[in-house]
């Protein structure tokens, strides 16, 4: 084998190696594209999750506001109940005194 044939054989081997490298690079790029697609899907899912979480937080805030309003209403009802109870007790005491003073039973 002369030098030209040796050089040709080396060039053929280099060309085959370059072709293998190109094919390997293509496969790597395809895999990278798949990974990027999966990452895009994950990011989309994360965005959806964050949107759902935001809606839940808004609903929770509304519930907490409603609960605060209900608690305020209950406080007012308790105060009004105490006032009504006190007034009713005073009326009962007054009617008892009137009943005794007039010697007429008001309830039987």
C-alpha cells in the first residue's frame, strides 16, 4: 500500500467517523427537542397550577371576608338579645309589681 492509498484509507475512515458524529449529534438534538417539549409541558402545567392556586386563594379570601361579616352580625345579635332580655325582665318585674299593687293576677 502506497502513501496515497494510506491517505485515502485514513480520509475514508475520517469521513465515516464524521458521519457517525453527525448522526450522533442529530440524535442528541432530537432528544434535546423532546426534553424541551417536556419542559414546556411542565411549565404549562405549573402555570395552570399557579392559576388554580390563585383562584383558590381568592375564594378563600372571600370566604374569610364573609366569615368576618357573619361574626360581626352574630356580635350585634348577641348585644340585641341582651338588650331585649333585659327589657323583657324589666317588663316582667314591672308587671309583677303592678299585679301586686292592684291585687289582680296578670298571668295564670
